[in-house]
C-alpha cells in the first residue's frame, strides 16, 4: 500500500477494526442464508504527509450507484444546509447571476435552498435512485461520478461555478488527486470551494472509530487537507469548526491566483491540531486504546441489560452504526432490532451483524427498556424525537464519545451513576 496523496510507502498502523462488510450493503431476507464479502478495515497514517487512510478495497461505483442514504431524513441536517446556504449567499453575495454546483448533492437537501433564493445551481450525484429523488424535488441534478471528464463537460455546458460545495464527499474518493483537480476544473478563477469533512482531531482525540468505514478512504486534519488541495492549485483561506458528524471542519479554498492571505482561523486550527499531537506520528497512536475502551464499556452495559432481562433496541441504521456493531460483535441477542426513518431499509438487515431494521413506530409498539442511538452525533435531534419513551420509563443511550444516557431533564448515566 502506498499513500494516495504523496506515494510514500511509509505507512504506520493506527487502528485495526478487523474485517467487515461494506457498511451500506443492507441485506434482504432472501440474502440471510448467503455469504457476505468482508474487507479489512485497517486505518493507517502516512509518516511523510500525515494523511490518515485505509486501502481502497471497494470502488465508489459499488457503494454509490444505488445508495441507501437520503440526507433529507435528518431534520437537523436539512436545517444545517439551509443555514449554510443563507449565510454563504450573504457572505459571497450570491444572486440570480451566480452559479453554484454541489458535488455529491444527494437528494437535493442543500440545493433546494439555493433554488428558493433564485440562485442558478446544479447537483452532481452518482446514485441513480438518490439523484432521481432530487430531480423530483425540482433540483437540477446530473447523475454522474465527478471525475476530470465530467468536470470538463459540466464546465463546457454550464460555465464555471462561483461556488462549489463538497459536503462529506472529500473522504469518499480513492482517486484523491484526480478528484481534487476535478473540483478545481469546476471552479471559476475567482470562485470559492467549500468542503465539509469529519475532523480527524475528533476521530483520534475522542475515539470516534465508527467514522471509519470502507467508503471513507481518508480522514483529514486541516494540515493534510491543505496539502491535498494544494496539488490542484487550491489554497485553504478560511476554516470553521462545526458540530456535524461529531465535529467537522468546513474548509474554504480558492484558486492560488485569487486566494489572498488566509484568515487567522486557519493558523488557529493548525495550532490546535499541533497541540493535540496531530502534526507528528505519535499523536495518532492512542486511537487503538481509546477504541478498545469504548467497545468494552458498551459490551458490559449491553450484557448487564441482558442479564437483568431488559429489552434493548436500536435507533438508526447509519454506516457508522454498522462499523460499531461489527467491531463490537453486537448481534440481535444484545440488540433485538433497530429502526430507521428511511423506508428503503425497512425489512432489511444490517450488514455483518444481521440485525433487523423496522419502521420507527415499532419502538412505540414494543416500549423497550433501552434505545441505543447509533447515529450518536444527532444527540440533540434524537433526544427531542424520542422523548416519548420516558412515558414508560425508557432510556435513550448514546455509545460515544462516552457511554451516556440522554438528559430528558434528569442527569445521569446509563448505569445510574452520575458523571
């Protein structure tokens, strides 16, 4: 294996999560007696450029041609997108003469807000089913993977973009250098590129190992992202720390010829990363121990619940949840089922662990003792949505960053201990 950013062969192991199936390969009932293909899930660090990465063992075409994730099922994510569009339109003075492209635009969750402001826009989304949902919403969407050929044809047909948005896609591309060149090709010489991606500062420092899965090929600090963008003549000129996905960075980049002097926030975040040890190899090597500690704590809790005869179910069937379930070895004996708002997943089973997935109404029917929230990063949203479980004394539990129960007005931990 060579680093996909700098071609170095000096890669050091950070955490090995074993072998698991791809996290979005949900099983139908007919597939339960069939075998599943698994791939190693082993996070490594390049000692030369400090890019965190896993081997490219699956292709984006395998994952995204028919995709199970629809962004609009998360109310908080849609509101996050609206806030971004409104703030950015004001910041960049976007108007009816402007042109915005979103790469990996999913079901139109973000660009619908650009349309509401009469801003010309185009989504580029590879998933056939998801891009169709976007067009039904009235969002112009090209069904395609972004590569240099696609970027050239989009630019030839629509012109260069004043703003290119790439939310939660920069980690999903094995051809990092080619994809970065494609982003630059879409962009006007005085345009802006906005990238949101999970911050490796939180992955390492808080043990967020469930963000590691096969469709996430690399994991960024501001330092490593800046090095990647520089390969296509893009300069990070500003950065924001945002709470999404357990702590992300929003990178603002511009072509070299129009970049100017970066804001002080770039230096501030680089300093935070350096103080956390992430500008040296040794700062990454504690992730393995943190990951093991989280697994042991969660398993002890679930085993105690089973011994006490408590009924435990899950909420959500996200990709990150499947990494958690597989690494921890959690099956339906410890988690009876999970639920999800996405109808595509109803009647299917989680990859590897084969836990059934139901409609969320099942929770109210069964009145379980404990609901384990797999998309723990949506704690505020889920605490509000699931407050009704207190009617029968149910508890909502989040596995990360440390095992804890939702605060419905009474503080406490899942085990009854305060912390």
